[in-house]
C-alpha cells in the first residue's frame, strides 16, 4: 500500500471512530459528479450543492449530505 493510500485509510478510520462527517474536496466532488472543479465551485457559489463548508478560501463538502442529495435527485427507472 502506498503512503498516500495508507494515510487516507488511517484518516478514514479516525473519522469513523469519532462519528465525524467525511469531508470531500472540490476535486473529489467533481469526480463524483463527473464534472469540473470549476463547475463545482460555481454550483457552490449559487448554493446548489448541500453540505458546503467554507474554511477561509477552501471549500469542503460533507459526503453524507452530498450523497443524500444525489439519492433524492435520482429518478426511478421506467419499467415497462
């Protein structure tokens, strides 16, 4: 396991043990939404994304709020 992967796993364990929300970066949100970081920043500026946490100039996103929002946005498949 690479150092970065090990560090991410340790951080994830720390967050889970304490019941803290997992925070995603704008790059991770962009990957999740299959869009650009620029689009993520624009959506956050227009208050179109949930769970936005602003720390100085940095934007972080609560994973649980974002995933819940995506579930609500999904439409049931049309079955014939």
